[in-house]
C-alpha cells in the first residue's frame, strides 16, 4: 500500500494561535511518523497583522489557495484594534461558507483532572458531541427593515430551513451516533413556540430516524435542554441542533466539560468536496499571548479530529489517549489547569507520548 500524503493549510492567525499551532504540528508530526503517513504543510500568515498591512484578512484568491489542501488547520483569529466582525467575516466565515462546511462539531468530554464547574461530576458523566448546522437556519441573510425612523418601523429576519440543509445535518448526526457505544441522538427543538420551522425540523428528524433503527432518539425544547446540559450531562451522547440552537449548545457543552483551553472543534464538509477546517474553541487570548503559557491541548485535540476526518482514526485515537493519560497521570499542565508548565512543555510531552504509542 502506498504511503498517504495529506496537504495541510496551516493558519496560526493571531495571538496564542501562533503558540498553539506549532505544538499542534509537533504532535501531528509525531503521529505521522508513528502511523506511517506524510503531511505536506503550507503556511499562511493571514491574520489581523496582515489586515493592518494590506487592508485584507486574506488575499482575493485566498479560498482558491486553500482549496488546494485537504484540510485547514487554524489557530485563532481576532486582535484588539481590528473589529471582531472584520476579522471574522474577512477570514473565518468565508472559509466556513465558501467550503460548505455545514457541520460544526464539538466534542464535550470531561478529561481526567479537567475542571468542570458542575459539582460531583467525573469524566464518566460528561462525554458527548454537539452537532450544529453551520450554513442556514436562523442565521440567514433574508429579511429587512421598512419605514425606518417612523412609527411604522419594523424589521424581519427569516429563518431558512431547506430539506437538503436539514436532512444532511441530521444524517451526519445519526451516522456519528452509530459510531458511538451508546448510539443515542438528541434533537434540539422549540416546536412549541416556533411553529413552522421547528415542527419541520422535528418531522425531518422523525423521518431520518426510520433509517437508523439502531439509534435511540429523544428531543427537548432548547430552553429545558440547556438546563439538562447542566443538571444531567450524563443523558447525552450526540446532540443535533439548528444553527442558532447549535451555537448556544456548542458553547455551553464545552463549558460544562471544563477548561476552554482544551476544547477542540471542527467545521466539516463531510463529502470532502472542499477542505474542512479544524480549530480550537478558544480565541486569540490577548491577555496571555506572548507569554507561552497558554494551553495547547485544544489545538492538539483539533489536530486529532482532523486526522480522524482524513481517515487516520488510529492516529487520532492515539492523540486523544495521550491527552487523557497526560491529564490523568499528572503530566505537565498549564496554569488554566492548575499547573505551571509552559505551552511547549505540554506539546513536547504529548508528542513524546504519541511517538511511544
Ligand atoms: P479567548 O478565548 O481568546 O479568551 C477568553 C479567556 O480564556 C481569556 O482569559 C484567555 O486568557 C483564556 N484562554 C483562551 N484560550 C486559552 C488557552 N489555550 N489556554 C489558557 N487560557 C486560555 O476569547 P476572547 O478574549 O473573547 O477573544 C479574544 C479574541 O479572539 C477576539 O478578537 C475574538 O474575536 C477572538 N476569537 C476568535 C475565535 C476563533 O478564532 N474561532 C473564537 C473566539 C474568539
Ligand atoms: Mg458561539
């Protein structure tokens, strides 16, 4: 069998992205050596710094350049001085939309030694995925404002739920549930208050469930679902939500699972027609950037998600196991996890663990 080569577009971005990405690459490199594949890296310095020099977050042909790669490995984007909507809409959103990354995936897993804000909960209680629809739903660009500045002023914004859009995110969530031991899928709805789109969402969910008799399903309205995330995180295995509900759950989920420094995420185009993008949940952390004390685990774990997407599941599992072992056995940890190790110490320890296997 010929050795596989994966082309990665590497975008450290701003702030601590420049510190976490090298550690992510260090661990990916160790995994590539051990599991016998190659990584061909192409580095891009697109960031708020580039914006200050060029007035653009990325060149006009930026997406064409990235389209040459199999995956995009991103640090964080955003820096004081450049408004967040400029950096977000200049780089991240064009990549997510342009590459039809219609799945936003976030594992919410309490690691051993992780600090959950929930009392009396351990790693056995918090281990689920949030699957968010990432292209339509409530975040649409149809609607408008009429009679501005008058008594009759009104604004509308439409929610857009297409059969294609709803079915594909549900299919992804069911398939993911099938790979998990519990095989359970929860749908986030609000069909008691939102009376067209959410009953449609429920209807498509029930329809799709017929194709997956092995998956146990349930559904909750988004308000009580948020409460259940806090009170009963152990109920959940895979949770699917629309763009808005998924957005809320995909911040709440990692929050109940502990430090923001370790939470990973993926923006996926499951058909692999376009590259998918893997990035930690955290931002550029201007308050600690430049000190090399940030936690690289969110980045490293995002690298594991990338390998899984590329088809290197054994390598991905090995990285996640290394993170679990390091945290369980008192390996080096950064300040946000109660230690005093530097970013590089953690990256090196994990790379060594992966190399050992
Ligand atoms: P942030 O995630 O950068 O920081 C929030 C807090 O968490 C800070 O106190 C920070 O020190 C801490 N923190 C974050 N990552 C950490 C790590 N790896 N290790 C240890 N501590 C860590 O969020 P904030 O401050 O709201 O945003 C800063 C900038 O990042 C903004 O410009 C924002 O737009 C951008 N941002 C970018 C994201 C992305 O690239 N996807 C996501 C979130 C924010
Ligand atoms: Mg959010």
